[in-house]
C-alpha cells in the first residue's frame, strides 16, 4: 500500500528565514515520483516541485528544494528566504509506477510566515 | 489562469436536490480526477478517468456519480447528499510522467475547486 505521512500539522517561520517541511512515504513500487503542492486560502492546488525516485540529484525550483533521502524514504521540502506569500497549506504526494494514474496525498502542513 | 476550469465555484444545495459539478481541461491531458477535500483530512481520491482505466474509490457513496464524456470534460453528479458531504471538490488532470516513459513530471493540474455546502 502507498502511504504519505506529514507529521507537522502547523509550522511558523520568520520572514526571510528558511523552513523545512517533512514528508515520509511508504511504497513497494520499484519507481515512483514525489510531488509537493501549495494550497493558499483561495483553495487552488499549485504544483511546486517534483522528485523522481531514480533522479540522481535533489530537485530544485527557485526557492524550493527537495531534500530526498531514498533510504530513509523521506522527501522534505525546503523553502528558502520565506516570504509572506508562502503562508499556505503544503501537501506532499506520491505517484507510483505500479499504481498508474493514482496519486496519494499526505494530510498537509500549514505554514505561517511571520513578518 | 488555470488550465483546468471548474464550475460552479460555490454550490449550496438541500439534501433532496440534484446538481452537477463540471470540470473542463484544455491541456491535452489523458487523465482526469475528482478529489474530495474535507477539513483536517487527506485529499480523498474519488474517481479517475483515463484511456487506460477508470478507478473508483469503493468508499465513495453511490449518491456521487461521475461522467466523463470525453478526455476534456468531467462531471460529478450529486443527488440526495448528506451534510457530511459538504467539502471542497477538486478536479484535476494529468499526462503520463517519466514513470511511464514520458518527458514530463506528470504532475496533477488542479482546478480552483467547487465549494459544496449541503444543508
């Protein structure tokens, strides 16, 4: 079975500081993709970053980077230089090679950036 | 501007009403999804439609019925709903990712959601 775990229901970070949002996963699929999404209060889910299980390097997209530790089955999101607009819910998700089009989501982490 | 459009954005209905949610994507994607998002719960996959498969979450009550007339449109028909069905309903689409040999990451593209309130 596929499972995504986000253990931090809420996080606070000072503006301009970096923050790490945790995500661990469990899968038996030989290959898989890991995704992070941002959901502002408006409700839309915004794709942030992707990490493939066989990618040699950790993914980076602007201020977002993914700390991928395959042996530990963790895929933590790092946001550098936090901005007030980063305040939102953040979801980790996984898509496995054996599960076709199905995506599995964690419960999310609410991030608040403090001025 | 999102590539996935959902209507209506807000819907209030009584338990005896029949209504439908509509989703449209013009991204050329080959799979479309309905997710339910309730407070403090993980996103719940309700249905997936693609050329290869139709997946139904067996825990979804029969008062929700999907319809996918073509690869660009997806509906969720609602009838005799219960107050606990009040939630944000998210439509999404995707294309094959690298796991399937494609060049893209294959992420989900979401619509802005339809906020449903059942009285």
